[in-house]
């Protein structure tokens, strides 16, 4: 590969970031340019391929020893994105909470351990990141993240994944100020009832899928949500170019209290699976059009995240 003789033009914005000193900006430009354009994404590879770099040692010292505020740097990144129409966020956007396993080879990496990766269907050695992602009809990008570390049996003050998710919500609402009205999250987040409550404390809405064994109260009986399908009549509804068979009702759901429960089955080709989706939301009084929008975006943006993790 030909050597990279100049920094990428997209790194010029680093010159405006107050979180970095002039020397740190140089290393940040080196690293960002290497991550995008270098064939070898390691520190050694970037230092070798990006000619303006000041050597492997200097770049590694910037990443591991320099005193710079990563959170402030990230907030400045998000502020920069709001200066451009194609990346500016809005109330109509969505904040997606999820986690992902990043495989690692060494055992000196912070937070590294053995985690179950649903994408791989097996345990892997790596880091577990809890993160927030912004998405709307025109753009999508990461907002912030927290590193989850496995719990030591003797550590009573250990942060759970739910703790980290609530911490992310607090940062986005109180420090960053993301205007998006609705949070989307996967089924395991809904097991922590305090996370939806925390989101609601900021007057925000949420929607998330439920596992098929989640308990709901219907007709005076407490039953699994998948057993509820045998007792209901769905209504066919077209959402964009797709057809769904939908049933919705306000019901008590275990750990969540009274929520709007949505059961939806998308029509597919005969040779494809036709899974039923169980969704819960605090949009109790949402009209049909709003619920259709939630359903469409919940399905679409979960597919986006699966694509990113693949």
C-alpha cells in the first residue's frame, strides 16, 4: 500500500476541539487517519503507514498515558455533528441502547473477559460495551458508551449493565441534551424496571421487545406473552410497504407495570420465517399512526444494529 502523506480532511475539525492540546491534536489526526485509511489498524501499522506520525511510541503514549478528557472530546464531536444538516439530530429521531462484544486477543486489555456473544452463539474473549446510538431517517451514529467489567464476587459496588445503561441516559439527557423523544432497547434491558422509569423521568418515551416467556395479566390470569396469542384477534395493517397483523392493549407486564403491549406478525414469503414480535412501550395513549411509526422504526433500527454487529 502507498504511504499516507497527509491527514484526511475530515480531521481538520480537531483543530477546534478544546479538549486537546496542539500536540494531542496531531496524534488524534494521525490515529483517525490511520483508522480510516491505513491497511494495518494497529498502533504500529498506523505509525508506519501515516507519514506525518511522530512514531509508534508517541502515538501509543497519546492513547494510553496522555491526560486528555475522552468524554469532553466525544461531546465536542457530537456538537460538531449538529452543525451539519445531514447529521443534525431531532425530536423525531431515536436513541438506541444496546451492547456488543468486541473480540480481543490479549489479556491486558481493560475489561477483557469471557462473554457470551449472541451474534456468534458462543462465548468469546473480548470486551463488552454498553452503548447508545442515534438514528433517524437520514443519519445514524454512535453517541457514547461504557465498558462493562465482569463482577468480582467480593465487589459489592460493581456496576451492572443496567447501572451503566442508566448512567448513559443521564449523560445524554443532562450533559449532551439529545432531543430525540424515544429510546429503543433490546429485551434484556426491559428486565430492569428502573431503566424505563429512569427514561420516563426525563419525559421521554421508550419501546422495547419482550421475550416470549414474559408474564402478562390478561382476563384475570397471569400468563406468558406467547400464550396470549391464542386468545386474541389481530388486525391487518399496512406500515409503509409491509403488512402486519397487529394486536395492542394496555396490560400489566411483569416488572414493567401497566404498559402498551403490541403483538405484531409481519407477512413474509412462504419460505421465510414469520416470527411474532412482542413489544412494550410507555406510549399508553398513542394513536394508531404513532404506534405504526414506533413499530416501523423499532424493527428497522434493530436491523441496523444487527448489521453493525455482524
